[in-house]
C-alpha cells in the first residue's frame, strides 16, 4: 500500500518503484501528471481520476500480405472511442480486437479502472494496412489524444520466428482457435506462401556417398532437422538388410543449415563403416517436414517412395518389401504405413483417427491404442484407416506427384500426413495400416529443438484449424461411417 501523505514528487518516485519495468515508460506520462498526483497526495480515491485513459503498443508486425498485427493494451478496457491510426491518415476500429488477459495491468491500474483493468490487453489484425511506417493508439478520432505510437517492423520472413512472436501474446486455450482464425493464421499463412515462393528459386545440391542403384525400385526420404546422430543408428540397421542395400535409394534431406557442415564431414566415414550408399540433399533453407519431404521426393528415382523420420528404426530386415509389396498387391490403397512401437514395446501408431476436441472446437489427430501393449491391436493384414502417420509411410511416386505431394501450408510439422491421406481419399485411394511390419519410433526426438512445449502445442492448434477448414466436411462424413468408429 502506498503512503498517500507524501508530497507529489515523493509519491511519484515511490509509485514507480512498484511498477513493473516494462510498464514504466508508457505509464510515466499518465502517472506523473499533476492532476493524478494531486488526487493521490490529497488522499482522494484514484477512482476520481477514472477519466484518465492510457495505453501502449507492444508490437506492430507487418505481414507478407500487407496486413498489420498490433498487440498492446488500452484502458479503460471497454472504451469504444479508442482507435488505431496510421501515418497515411488511416483509422482502424478496435471493435474486433481479441482481449488479452494482463494481470500486470491490474496491479497498477486496479484502483483506477477496477477489475476490468486486467482485461485491457489486446491483439488485432488490420487487413489493409498499406505501407504504414508507424501506428498510434488514439483516444478518439481526428485529433484525439495519442496514447502510444510505435514503428511498424519490416516484417518477419521466417514463419516460425513470426509464429513465436505472435504466440508470445497470451490467449486462453479455449479461445485460441477463434483468435488464430482471425489474426495469427492469416498472417502466418501469408508468410508461408511467401517463403515457399522464395524457396522455389533456390539451388539444390546433391552429394552421393557410395554408388546408388541405377534403377532403384524404392527411394527412402529422410528429412534431418535439429540433430543428425540418428543417421548412424539407421545405417546400422540398414546394413543388415541385403534387399535395402541392393535395390533401395536412400536420401537424407538436410533441412537445417546448422547440420550441413557436420553431416557432410561425417558422411564419407559413415559410408565406409556401414557400406550403405546414401545421398545428401541440401536445398539451402529450412523447409519444414512437408517441404523437405517434397524436395527429397523430387530427387528420387524409385517407383515407390517411403517417407521416414530420422528417429524411426526397423526391427528386422524386409520391412521395405513388406510395405511396397502391399502397394503392389492392393491397388485400392494409395498409402501404407506400418505398426510403430515405442522403445519400451508399447504401441505408438496403429493408424490415425480423427477426434473432436470440444475445448478447441476442432478435429484433432488421435492415435488409438497409444501406449498399450501390441496385443491390444487385434488387426490382421492390411486394413483401411482414416489416416496414417508420415513418420513412416509408403506411396507410389507417380500418384504422390500427381497429388502435389505434402501440403506446405502447415507450420513446422503436424497434420501434413493426415492431409495427404485425405487427398488420396479424395481421389478414391485408401490409407492403409498393417501390423505385419514393425519399426521403433522415438517420436518427436527430431523436433525437440523447435521450441518449448507451450509453443509446440500452439502450433498443433494452428495446424488443426487449417486442417479442419480444408477437410472438416470429409472428416465428418468419415465420422458417420464405420471406418472412424473402427479405428477408435
């Protein structure tokens, strides 16, 4: 509790020692005005100064599509006459801004604005911001009082960096889908489109270690991101598989600039030790799971493609023929995926099912039976599933290319595999799962460097929303039929 019997200057100094550092600059003008200090020094209730308005712009991020995302706070939180203005005489309403819970505002402004102070945060998106160099938070239109002004940044070209900046503005989980649909999603999507357009112009380098087969029947594509030590474990398993060594093309796609030098330096020794020919493909940028997989597929010569995560390892030889043999025997299936087990032997993947998440208000991907012993999976042979995992899946190359490959509109890696399966379904080809081929999956070990658990969860929500918008009707039709029910 502040001692209000201090002189105004003493009161100001005491007050600012109790304000969080990030609020001191934007609040200094308001809290050191003579009317405010006189109210406080005289011992009158701060509510008598309730006409005072304050605010601050924390970030103004320009998007690749000409939009502008603005985050900050303004009080009183329910003021209808607070607007945003730009340097080209533009004025934008705050009517559609999403509220952001700000306990720090309540600590400073609780007495002045009541319980509503903690609801003073906001994030909003302006679709047609033009080339605004700065944006102001203004009380009233025209010549109304300017509460805060901030320069707009030059935009963030990396979609992951952009997402981290946007996601740093907190929103309760049950409101994320609504916010992402209006604000974060469109701006990140525009950034992904711009990034993908730029990637198409980059050179692609390929380096072979050993002699790859001249006419391989199958090409295995393994994206590498964050860590590369799993290569040695895979090569050790592949070295004991004569079929793989003789008739399979192995392509590692470097999807991380930090890996190019160490992996290239170690590759000659890895080939010498294990005797498994392989190629390194480098596209001069991080492309994410979809982009890296598509790049590897564009370099492949095999009639069949197997997409394999770097943290997936076969339990026994013959797994490649087991998957491709099913594609040969069952033309109605376009995608075939094996059973994946955790290192402790529990089930990790026996097909993907779609489950409605009522908290988020969208469909999410679910792995039925995950963590249970393999005996819980009573599947026999090749069976239809709503979708299967991209951690290990086999496809025919010509069909994959005809469908345009993995969709590159998802951030980092999630939902691209089920998206691809739904594209196959749209063309009349089924996703299939077989327990007759088993591999070990460490699961997400290759993605641990992407960000913390909170960020990865927000990425899941963002991608789930995009997936739902693209495929919601198709998923609902599956939910009404026997396939989704059987998978659950």
